[in-house]
């Protein structure tokens, strides 16, 4: 009954681990969002969870239950929130969830949390939730609570990018349902990918502005913003290793 | 790549299933809450999820990603929110989460949702979230969206209660970390239970009022409100069957 | 110009009573809700107010102005919020009202408050309001403010239940507009009851789940969930005495 | 069992009266606020309630349960919210209460509501609550719901002012706990006034700005902003008649 | 690069000025609101800004960027929020803006702020924003932060009123788009006034209550509540001098 | 009295321009934020306002009053919200402001709005405000209201980047108080820049995560994230022309 997952610990075991504030908690934050016809709708939660588990084992941290619903998909990074299946929260709801959960961990004694984000659109609402939690904790006299906010793709090295995208890197913005996520899913959850459904398409291009309500014709019919065809489990393995290594290394010293 | 779990479907498959409004969606709602020294902190999310999966298979429904954090543990039904490990949301946060998610399902075409609750304290905030979602959907001209709200223990029959608790039923209120939840976990997730840590204790008794802030000494040291000792995997199997059968039967006609 | 009602005191008299924190304040919380064709719509506020007055006199406490509007009537305990006359608040509104009022009493010096609830559906929103008030008071450095939350019917003893319901107790859930409330009103406010309009009906039965929006045909036409016919002023007198005695006894020691 | 008070009607009687939208509902809004050493803290709720009852009888309207807690006392019109006994709501709480209650009346069929205000500081938060209710009702397709917002002192005629204040009218701003309210209370609720405690003091004067946090020394020690000494039950009777007459007359045609 | 405007300072210069808490900050609060056919829609922001600049120079204070959008125009003081061009915030939005900005100034070290209001309807929402800011600052241990809230017209002396309105003063309430604002604009921003479009009309009269939704026919067609015809730049110059002098004088000692 | 600024129009002129929905409104959104020792704190509001004015003249649009306070400065793009002078709003406050203002423009008849953002951190909260406005307008039956959200730097062409940064482009992220903003300010508002105070510093580098609360030593002492030394008015002129041209061109067809 030992586990890196907080949810799988009994309370006395968890309490023992966190009450002195030294154990870090990793909190994966995802989304339920369409990722094309070739993939399930949960990569944004499964991928940061997988990374958090591996990082936690390497650095002696714990993993909190993932937040499964995220902020609204934006058209230029996720296809848009008009798509079927995409299931999103208002900004305030996500912000409040993060605020509440962080304050509870602080009550338990936790002083170091790393938010492991898997859904681009969450970023600013995570930042706001963290800021509000720190504010209220300060009102409770807790001034040594710190939070790292990271998105896993920011740990893919330039070298890896060149290896994964030998034909040219389209940019993270259009990597929605593309090579990055599909490769990682092929490696980690192959039964949730069906490459026969992957659409060969050029990377989506957009004007230099956002438009509301979304213009559905801007989003490729597949819902993906670039082609998943070049994805492979081997690439996924490499990406996972690079991210886990990079995140672990950074978190080891981030709170010093 | 077929699944009862929405998160495991690609969006075109999901879209096909729900856009005409006939497929029901089951939404498990749990908590991260201490459940004594003998059990992990996730029964409130694992148990309704397990039931939702089985019900979904029986009646042709889908299961949405569970809501993993719930409302604050109350002392007389969950030991209280001062306990280590228990990690809760403010009422408004939970209500908003439910409102937002329901509205998204409605946008996809879903017209029938059953909230499968595993954490007693969630009930009224679920009701409020449902009410607010229905209100806003009405403003969007959607008037045929309906929601069942249920807690799985309400489907344990009188007969089963007599079988499970031959020595007398203490009431659901004190079944926190007791025979019901422990038996179900022993059957479904035995690696998350360590019966050697189960404490033999009488059912907790409380005065006929609630007190805030909690009086820690009211809660038994274990965090459980009754003894898990009489729990068994066999009882868990029975309880699971009874609940799955009862919920399935009710949901088959609830939306008629 | 002395009174148990805060509202009927001048501020210097009130100030003298509460500034040292020893005097308890009782805060009745009700609803404006249909209670059948034989009764006015205010029992949920009149009954806890009547009890609070009597308790206050017995134990030297004060009674704050009642909160006259409550949370939405639920179909299985109050007939449902689609009924004419029922006039309810959103959960957050009730919670905020309670939070604000409690913080003000704390500012005056009050340290002991008992919420005397007369409307079942209020319970969790009262709990949340109390929790939020205590949180903010803690931020103001006030850490000795405590609150009892009670519903008066929880003080009806088993013995009294047997006496009042010789033919069998249907459960508090369906006591909406039934013997309990009608008897108390007949004793306390007989001009607000017209027994000639009381409907003879079996106790309502419901499936083991809630449904939204309400299914109007689930609610008996009268709006009552059980028959008020067996009600009497004598039963009301007994119930009042038992509740006042029980509440007084508990409150005398609750804050020790 | 007939009454101008909604709370004292059974639901079928109320339903009959309001469902066609022709009956007006009067909603008194007050405060729990210090009013000097010579008077109880409830004039702001008792006085508009008394007027609403009388107006309702004259024009065939109904009176809803009063809102007993109001917005924060401002120093230049109510002595300030630092005073003992004054028990106030945040602006949003009051606004939300009004919004919720108005929407419920509209659901019942009511189309004409008059808010009868007894506490100066409530005014803008009432206006906001009304505006938000009308907005949401519009979203529900209800476009014929109208609301009058009035404060009773605005119906005291110039002639009456000259009669009541032969020595010069200090202005409504400093009439807090002064001749107006005290006279009305002497007429309506003499047991809640003790003229022997009334302080003889000049009308308070203030600089042409507000200051936060309040400067306690700006408020006269009594908490009153002008002297109640010239108050009398006879003046109260006159004021009541003038207000009831003026309000009735205006409301008769306001909704045409 | 020196300026009374905070926005025109570099941060080290600003920091030097405010970090010891001695420099006062003036915060103009306006509205975007119709002011008749003869005038631009920004007097409510330009006029308090102009005064704040002049006051700041006289007393050594700084001026913060004005809040350009205000609370909803009320029919009896601003023509009503149904008018074209009038662009308003919900009460909570304005309150939150003020709360947030004040807390930031306090973080910089500022301890004295004067809110210079130019839009009547803002007043109570400013008061609420200030109250909430002070509350949260108190939770941060900041207890010496004070705020003056003023509306510039309250500094027009009786003598000046007699001079400006020799034919009788209609009251500030109907001075919307009238002599006061038009004269000040003619003096300060003559290119934003076209007196040939000024309408000669009697001062608007209203019943002693507010009505929602607004009754458009209550508002004169021009949108002004009184005639701007008697306005002149000379009157504007006088009004500006009187207000600047009065505000400066009061602010010099308000925080002692 | 004609102007591209809405605030400088009388209401009948504005009404004439917008009521048929054909005229586009540009809404600049900025911040009050430190931009180094060599520059005032208002570039984020002055620059989008300047561009909006020029774009409006080219394409026949109107400019609404700028929103002067923005979301919290993030350390890796703005130096962090711990810096003196930086004065920010909570996310919900900014979101609500945008929602409210957009709904008002829609009420006037406007159907095309372009948000011209000058502060990176605003982006997601603008998106949320726009989404919420569109939702509520839909509830009001307005379904043809569209919004472009743009940040002006996204219109700087690759060619211009090469020209402005011959020594290599550090990326927009660290362009806070650097060449882009300083050059534009030198061209547009030279009196608000003092190049003698510009610090020569390498572009800031950060780890691939955010940290809360900010680590002050991460931010260069100047508050700038890259050197403003290479800035010039000529570069500013070029940048302004390129942005105005690019934005105008895009907006001409964006709403087709």
C-alpha cells in the first residue's frame, strides 16, 4: 500500500510524508478535449499524469489526483471550444479549483507543489489560482508555500525537437493532436490511438488574431492542427524520457 | 478503441453516440478524503466510478471523467475537514464545476445525465450545480435536458443491509470508512486496503448538532466512524451487484 | 425595553450583553415555502424562531433576526421549487448571508452562535456559510468563534416520536407540511392553520434518486408530503417542549 | 387565514392572487442597525413593513417577508459600520438576495413589485439587484416584469416637513435615530422606544467627503446623527399617514 | 520626466515618492455616459481628472490612471442606462476594480488615497470597493491605509451656487449634462462642447421613486436633465477653482 | 466635434454611427506596469491606443476608452507583480470589465469589436471576457456579435524583426521594456522616455517554468527583460507603421 499517488495512501502514511513540508506534491492538470479522429480525448490528463508519476519516483515526490477538466479550448491551439467532445470549465471555475486544492495541501503541511500542465489553455488560469491560494495562505500566516507551474512540452530540448521533427518543427501552437501528443500516447497508451484514422494534413495556419465565436472552418476537419502521421511510439519514448529527465532536474533545485 | 469512458473515445465516435441526445452520460463525483488507516483516500471516487462503468455497460450509457475533489468532509459523516489528507473544495467551486461540465455535455447533444455520487457531503452542491446548469441551458433554449442525482448507497436494499450487517446496521451516516466502503474496496481494489490496520471500534456517536470549527476529539483517532473489521470482499461483491442492479433498473426508466 | 430579541434592544444594552463574548446568539433560519393548502407559508421561519425565543429565555441567550428566505425546496423533502409561493435563494446567496451576519456578530464580541434551522434544504449551505465566516474571522485574528448548527426536529426524542406517530413514523423527509409542522403551528399560531383544508393522503414515496427539473407529478397535489390530519395543538405543545428542552440542554454545554 | 402578508397565506390562496400578474407585491427592505440609546435596532425594518402593510390594504397589494439585514451603515447617514449592534451585509450579498427573491416572484406570476426601503444605504444595491433580476428574467423570456424602488421618507411632503421640524429641517442625511424614525416608532412600537434615554444633541456635521475606515469620533457618542428629543407619537402618526397616502397614490399609477 | 501622473513616472521615481507612505494618491473615477447632444460622453472622467491634477500639484500628491467606465446610469440622475452611448459596469465589476487597484497601491507603500468621483452613480460601489480593500489589507497586516471618497460637486460652495445659478439651483440630481458639467467642459475642453446643440429645456422632474426597467419617456429627448444653455467657460473656470481649492484644503488635513 | 474616440462624440453622433452594426469598435487594453528606469509605466496602454487611433482612421472605425489596468505582471514576461508601480487586477475583475463593456456596445448596436491588447498577460482573461459576453448576448437573442482579439506585436513582420534586431531577436517574451516598446514610445511619446536611464543588459533568461511567489532575483534590477539601448524613434516609426498597416489589413476582412 505504498504509492506515489496521494489517493492511494492511507491518511496516516500521507500525513507522515508531508506534515514537515519537505515532500513535494505534483498536481497534473489536464482537459477533456478532442484530439482528432485517431486518438482518445484524454491525452492532456494522461500525459502529465504519466510524467508526474515518473518524476515523483525519481525525486521522491507525491502525485495528487489530476484535474480532469480544463479551460476552454482555443481555436489556434486546440481547435476551438465549439468541437464535439471538448468539455471545458469557465476560467473562474478552474482558478477556484486550483486555489482550493492548493490551500488544502498547505493545511496538510505541504510547502512545495509543482503544477504539471498538459493543456496549453490552462496556463494563465493556473497562474491565477496559484496567486490567489498564496494570497489566502499568507492571510493564514503561511508564508513559505511555493509553487512551480510548468507545461511538460517546455522541457523538450532543442536537440530532441530536431530529432522528432527532422522535416521542420511547426511550433507547439499547432502540435494539438500532432506528433508530440500522439507519439507519447502511442508509447504510453497505445490502445487509445488508432493510427489508421490519423489524417495527413499540413500544419494549420491562422491569421495573427483570435476570433470569437470561433469560425469553424478555420479548424481542420480532423480537429488536429497538424499531422500525426509521423508519430511513433519510439518518438514517444524519447519525448517521455526527455521531459521526465528535464522536469526532474529542474524540480530538484527549483525550491532551493 | 471503443469504451464506456468518454475520455477513451475519439471525438467522432463520441459525437456519433451522443449528438441525437439518446445516450445517457454518467458522471461520477467523489472526493479525496481520509478513510481510516486501513484504506486509501480515494474510495469516494473509485466506487462510484466502478459502479458507473458497470451500469453503463448494462444500459448502454457512457461514463464521464470523475470529479476527483469534493465538498468539505463533515465531522459526523466523514470525520471532519481538519483531518490530514482530506482535500476539499469550497461549495461554490464544486457547484460551478458541475454546472460547467453539464452545460458542455448539453452542447454536445447529451440530454440525459446521471450524477453518481460517492461522497455524502457533495449532495446539495451537486443539486445546486444541476439547478444552475438547467437554468442557463434554458436561457440557451435547451429545455429537454434532465439530470438524475443519486448516491450509490441509496440502492442497497433492506435485504442486503440485513445480510451485510447481521449484528445491526449503524446507519449510513457513520459508514465512513466502515463495512460498506471497505468491503467494496476489498472486492474492487484489494491492493488499496490493508485489513491489518483496520481498527476495531464502536460506531461513533455524536450530539444532535454540528459544531464548527470541528472538535477533533469527536472523531475517532482512526478517522473511521465505524469499524471496518466485519468487511469482506464477498460483502463487497454483493454490495456492488446490488447497487449496479438497482441503479441500472432505475436509470432505465428515470428519463421516460 | 429588555428582550431576548437583539433587534428589540438598543445598542448600548446589546453591547453590554455581548462584548465580553459570553452571551450566546441564536440565529433562526427559515424559508418562504408552500406547506400545503391548510397552512401558511412561514412555518420554517416561525417555528425555529419560537424555539429560539424559548431556548434563549431558558439559557440566557439572545435571538437574532431570522433569515426569512432559504435554499431551494427539494422535491423529496419540500415538494420542489417549481411550486407556487415557494421563494428561494441560490446557494451562494444564502451562504453569503450567513457568512456576513456571523462576521458582524463576531465583530460585536459574540463568540458563541447557534444556528436554529427550520428548513431541511438549508443545512449544507449553512455549514458552508459558517465555514467561510470562521475562515475569514481567522484571517482577522479571531480564533475563538464557534458555531452550533442544528435543525430543531433532530431534538424530537424517540419516545416523543412514538407518542406523536402511534401509527408509525414516516420519517422526517416526508414530514413536509405534515404532523410535525402542523401540530407546532396549531399550538403556536393557530390562526395560520385551517385544518378543514388539510388533505388526507398517504406519505409520499419517491424513487431513490433526485430528478431535475422536478417532475411535478411526483409531488402530491396538496404540496404536502404526508397527511397533516393527525396533527393537533396538543401534539404541537409536546413537540415544542421536547425540542426547547433538548436544544437548551445541548446548548448549555456545547461550547464548553 | 386571509392576510396581506404572503407568508401568512397558503400557497393555493397566494397562487390565486398572483398568477395572472395583476396583484402587486411590496417588499420591505431594512437593516439591523443601531439607532441610538433610546431605540431598538429594528426601525429600518419595522417602519417600511408597517407602511407596506397599510399601503397593501389600501391598494389591494401583498407584502413579502422583509429583508432584515441591509448594507453597511455609512458614517454620515447611519453612524458607521464600526458601531456595536449594526449588522450588515456585503453589497453583493444584498444584491443577490434581491435578485433571487424577485426572480421567484416573477416565476409565480407576479409582474409588479415595489421595494419599500427603510435603510438609506441599501438604495444602490437594491437598484443593482433589481437590474440583475430584470436581466435574467429577460433571458427567461419575461419582459413585462417591472419594479418600483422607493424609500419611504421621500414621500414626506414639504408641508409635513415644516410641521414636523418647525425649528428647521436638518436634512434626511442626519435624520438617523432622529425625529423621523423615533416619532414613527413611538406611534407604531412605543415599547421599543425609551425617550428618557434620548440624547439632546445638535445635528451632526461632517466634512464634504467620506472617510474609510470610519473615524469613530465623527459619530456622536449616542450613535444618533440628530436629536430625537422633539419626537412624538403624534408626529409619528402624521408621518405614517403622509407616507402611506403618498406611497399608495404613486403606486396606484406607477405601473400603468 | 516628472509628472503628477503615476503613469508618466518611471518605477524608480514612483517608488521613491510613495514607499514611505507619505505621498497621497488621487484616483479619478468616471464613466462613459451620454451627456446630451452638445457634449462628448467623457465629462465624468475628464472633470475629476482635471481636478485631481490641479489638486495634486497644489498639495504634492500623485494622480493614478482614471477608471474610465462606471456604474449604470440611473434615470433620475443620468438619464438611464437604456441610452445609446452610455457604457456601464455591473456593480461588482466596479467594486472589484477599486478593491484590486487600492490593494496594489497599498503594496507599493501608499497609505493615503483620495477617490475623486465624477459620476454620481458610482458612489456606493466605490464605498464598497474601499471597504473590501481595507478588509483584505487588514488580513495582510496593513492597518494604516485610509481612503477619502469624494464627489467634486460637493465642494461647490453655497456662494458659488448662488453665483452660477442666479435663477435658482435645480439640485445636483438634475445637473446631468447641465450648467455644472457643461461650464467645466467649456473651460477645460471647449472642443468637446458644441453649444449650438445645447437644448433649452426645463429641469426634469420625476416621481419620488425609481422605476425599472427605465421608462424612456421620463428622460428628456436630449438626454440632459436640465438646460446647459446658461453654461459658460467663465462659470467653468470659477467652478474649477472653487472645487480645486475646496478639495485641496480638505485633503490637506483629512488624513491627520 | 468629430473624432475616432467614442468618448469624444456626443451620443446622437455615436448612435448614428453604430446603431446599424456596421461600424467597428476598437478597444485598447493595457496595464499600469513598470517598464524600467528609462520609461513611464503606461506604454501598455498608450501603444495600443495609438495604434487603434491610426487603424480607426484608416478603416473608418471607432476607438473606445482604453482599459488602463490589466492582469498581473508575470515574472518571465513583465518582471513580476512584486515590482513597485505595477498595479494589476485579479483575473476575474479584468474578465468582468471586458464582459460588461462588450455587452454595452452590443446594446448600442455594435456588432464588430476588435480588442487591441498591449499587455501580454491580459490575453487569456480577454478571451474569457469575450466568451462570457458572447454567451450572455446569445441569451439576449444577439447572435451576430463578433470579436477579434489581437496583440499588436503579432503584426510585426519577420522582415521588420530582422531590420529592428539585426543582432538577433530575443523573442517577444523578454521584449518587456526593451527595443520594441521603447522605440515606439520614443516615436510617439518621447517625453516619457529618458534614454540616459536605459540599462545595457543581456536579455533575461529563465528556467522553463514559472515560480510563485516570484523570486525577485530572477528579474533584472532594472525591471526590463532586455536592453532598450538599441531603441530609436526611427525604429518606433517603422514598428508603428508596420503594426498599423498589418492590423488595418486584417481587420478589413476579419468580420466577413
